[in-house]
C-alpha cells in the first residue's frame, strides 16, 4: 500500500531531505509518495518542522503521526489541533554533533584556552597551569538522550561528573541527582554547568540568582539547550560580580539574538548562533523511515513525546 507523506517545513529543506528520505523509505521497504504539496485529506504521515506554514492539523483527518524534525518540540507540543502521536528527533548525527560541541566547549573552559587565544599581546604567559579533568566538577542539567551521552563522554575524559534530571536516573560513573531537592546538591561546588534540558514551565529560569550562587566561584556556564532555561539578568549579574568566569550561549529567548542585546558586548559571554548541533538529513531520514515502518507494523513509535511532560 502506498502511503502519502507530507514534508512540512520551510521550502528549502524539502530539496535537502528529498533524496535521503526517498533512499531511507526504499531501504525500509516502504512504498511512499513523498511531497510537500499533498492535499490534507490524503496525508498519512507528516514530517514536520515547527516553523512550517502548517499550524492547524485539523484538516489532516487521516494522519497517523507527526514526526518532528527537531529535538525540541516546545513550539508544537501544546498545539490543540494536534491530536495524533508526536515524535521528537533523536538521531545519531544530532547526538554526535552535540557531543563534539559540548566536549569542545568544556575543554576550552577547563583549559582556559581563551587566555591564549585572546592573549596575543607579546606577553609570554607561562604561569598558567590548568587542573586535571579529575580535579574539575562538571554538572550536566538534563540526562535525556543528548545529556546522557555528553555526560558519559566527559566522564570518560576524566571529569568528576554530576547529572541532574527531573526524574531519577542512573548512569555508571556519573553522580545523579533528581527533583527539586537534588538540584542544589548537583550544582553545589560545580565548576562547569551544562544545560541540556527541554523548555517546559518546570525548567524555565532553572539557572537563576539562587541556583547560580550554588556554583563554585569563577564557574562556567555552557548552554546548548534552550534559551529560557536561564534568567538572563541573573546570569549577567553573576558574570559582573565574578561568581561566573564566562558563559558560552548557543540558544536564546529570541533568535536571532537582537543586535542591541547586552550579551553581544559582554566581555565574559560567547554568543554562538544556535550552531551546537543540528539535524542531519542523512541520519534523520533513517529515523523517520523506521518510525513509519514501526507504526505500520503495529510496533511502538520511537521517541514518542509525552504531552503532559512537554517533551
């Protein structure tokens, strides 16, 4: 049976994804009619990006599932017209890209590489010796797929790893905390904190004046997760007071970040334009094809979103 799959994203993405999706569907043994112009009443599945023109799912009366192209679903999860299963994107390319970026930024701050990158004044800076990884405590806020793998990678580099999640988690070699009571313990005495939590009402401003005060003085913040996880004014105040040494931020409440935003000019902030990791068409196509195959075979969908939790 031929299945009609609508590709609902910004137009330039269709050309990028058409060949990888077609190949993945064929490899999975699926007979798929893929288009970005299907009429709503014939659509069986929607491959979706939240910035798509499709915002009302009501006309898609025979749609069986919406397969999100992004890891984040906060822009679609509360859409009242979406009543079919929603999946988020978890794929090898996205995961490895995030691991590499997080590891690079962690090592950058751990080794204080900015001292030499920006220290080309002619002064021979031979007095700086970085601590070993085993003497540095790193806290990973968020232990989902991305957070877990990043925490395991940093653990294997020798860092003293802590992790925190809303629910209880167990990762060998990582001291895991959970719930409101565990957040203070996870952050207290940490030298570097990395945010890989989803954007939900429960996680908004999780780094604020109070929680930032738990960190060691001259700590570092790395945020490739979501902009609203941080109270921006509290972060700037902590940087100005010396509580934080630096913040590397890949995500923001408003994107693109306005040119007037104080982060741009702050000497202790690195602004990265949401480039930590992104969905790769070649690997994402395999995940989408596998989910359609599974659903058609009556098997559980991978990476199904919990609407009540918001991710």
